[in-house]
């Protein structure tokens, strides 16, 4: 009888649900959901540009040193658009950065010269110059490393910390279109004889300069906590395909916030872009050895 009771007891215990204490590891026992959808972000931004370097036209090379404040002060028209776009799914991201600007500068001056005693030359120039410029930067990103934060349940912020490294590859397209239109009139006079002759004409021209630069680089995305992220990017390019050499550095700090009732990400950073490009030879040479750099400020919208 005792054997039957013991056997029945064993069956009852085996069929009953068991309660096993869970071992605390500091992480949730439930598996975290993995996002499999696409995430799209658009970041319009402003770039306060400082330009230094050299400009070569023909056999003449001049130094360049200007900034956005001078451009705004001297330009009759100045407008443009700057935006950063990213479409991401898991480890793969499609990138695009767009920079476009157009500026117009007017000129109006008179030059007078005495060629020889009694023979005077006066030149009047009126007109202006406009510059249409764009930089388009398509590329791809692939996450090659990702280290998530760890900690205890007493420190939930630790779960929001992570560092990811992306490999970048793409191309950078430069487009520059200067246009010059001048009305020139010249007057030659001999006051002693009361003689004067005036003539003039219109001078106009422009030449489109454009090229592609392949590039490769890396990007580090460091999430410091809820709604806070530091992003550092660097790449090199050109390799003689377009420019002889180019490089690009960008660092931004993102902070999630609300604006007019919408969730947005405020972005502040610094960007530097360099290119050494030359085409033609002799009097047909056009060369640009430029460094563009300055702070950036933007707003990121994510869907």
C-alpha cells in the first residue's frame, strides 16, 4: 500500500506546475522585440560656412578667405537649402546629404585714366555675377559593430546606452555654375580739341564645373541615455577620380525634444569639407583647393 501511495504522490508532483525562482541578472526575462521596419529621418540644417584656400584661373592663383557673414553683407540675393536624409532598416542605411545655394552680386564702378597728357579714358562697368552651387552626397551605411549598455534594474538608464559603428561608402557630386553679365561703356576724350567718342558692349559668359568624388569612411553613433546621442563621422575620397583628394569630418549632438506639440530632435554640431580639384591646363586651368568649415544647427524629423 505504501508503494502505491508513494507512486501516486510522484505522479502528482510531476504533473503539477513547478515554481522555480528566477535568477536576477539585471535584464528583463522577456525577449526584446526586434524592429524589422524602415525608419526615415529628414534633417534640415543651417551651416555657417567659413571658406579658406586657393582659387586658380588660368595662370593666376589667388588666396581665398571669406565667410557667410561677408556673403550675406555683399550679396544682393542669397538663398539655398541644406538637408540630411537617412532611410534605415536594421544594419543597413541609405544616406543622402543635399547642399544647394545661389548668390548674386552686383557691381557698378567707374575708372578714369589719363593715357597721355590731354587724352583721357573713362570706363563705366555695370552688371553682376551669380553663382549656382550644389553638393549632392548619396551613400550607404552598414553597421559593423554594436555594443549595448548593461547594468542593474536600479540603473535603467544603462539600458539606453549603446555604441554602434557604421562603415560608409558613396560618392560626392560637386556642381558649380558661375555666370557673369556686364555692360561696359568707354569714353575717350581730348578736352583741348573738344573731341569725345563713346562706345560699349555687353560681356557675358559662364562655364559649368562639376565632378564626382567616391568616398569611404566610418560613423560612430553613441547613445548616452534616453534621447541623447553623439554622432561622429569621417571619410576620405577623390583618389584622382574627380578631385585629387578630399575629406569630410562631421560631429553632431542630438537631443530629443518637443516643438509645437511634435516630437523632434534638436541637432548642434560642426562640419568640415575639403577638396583639391583641378581641370584643364595653361590658360584653360581651373582649380579649387578649398576648405569649408563651420558650425551646424538643425532639426531632425523621424517616421
